[in-house]
C-alpha cells in the first residue's frame, strides 16, 4: 500500500480555495451572481490549464489538454462549495468585494 500526493493537484486544490476571493477582488458588489459564476468558471479553467502546463514542463512530457480540462470541473465545484460553505457565511467574501469598491464607505469608530 502506498500513499502519494501529486504536488500539482495539491497546488490546484489550494488555488481552488482562494478562487472565490479572487472573484470578489475583481468584481464590484453590484456585479450579478451570474457574471461572478462565469468569472469563477473562467478562473478555474485557466488555473487548471496552467497547472497541467506546469506538470508537462516539470516532467518533460507532452501537454495534455484533456487533463487540464478535466481538472477544471472539480476546481470549479470546490470553489463554489467553499464560497457558500466558508467564505460567504464568515463575511470574508463580502469583505474581499468591498476592498476595491469606491462606493463602499467604511466608518472606523475610535474607542
């Protein structure tokens, strides 16, 4: 019995956890949910294809587009699950969106 972890897959798993926050950083609070979903899908696709490119370069093998495309689906699903299961309930997703939104007014109270 062996237990191995492919470093590229571990990196892709970590990337998928922060993709919802990245979408929040590049969109405004008034951006529709559909547009955010499309951006998240595009980011998942791009990161998966780039991960597969890194694997091909590091191993000196032929670039396998099929592997990159196949990896995009679980990356997207993990990112959506983390958005609704962790980032949104804790308010982290909303804070990421408000970070560069000029329409957001933050009031700091002195203690």
